[in-house]
C-alpha cells in the first residue's frame, strides 16, 4: 500500500481529558504501530475564526497553532482516522498519498 502523510491542525490549549491533544495523538499513533510522529508549534497563524495569533510576550493563552504529522502506511492511516472519529474530536486534518523512501 502507498505511504500516506497525515497532518492534524490544533492549538496548544486543546486537550483530551487532562492530556494535551498533541501528546494524546502521538500516544494513539504509537499504540497502533505508527513508526513515528512529530509536533510543530507555529510562530503565527489564524484559523477558521479569523483571529491572528502570534508568538509574542502577550500571547500566553495557548492559542498558537500546532501541527502533528505522521508518515504511515495507508492501512494504518485508515485505522488511525477510524479510531479518532470514534472519539468525535472535531479536529482538522489533511491526508496525502506520497512517495517515501531512503536515499
């Protein structure tokens, strides 16, 4: 099956229970055997509500954008997304079919 790039968009303050959502996503991916994942915090961004958030001294409310990324097999992507849908998290994601390998 073709490799898949899966990226989730959230904010710093989003949680699942008491756990930051980005950490919870990494834990869920690891539990189904996804070989790795990364979390990136943006220095600025805006979302569907149009509010601009930037990394400044004043921006301490946990609203900065977070991206959680995975490269996984298509079957794992389906399993992962099905697991997340069951939790009704309401988070945006993008999914791409990619070519991946080592050089």
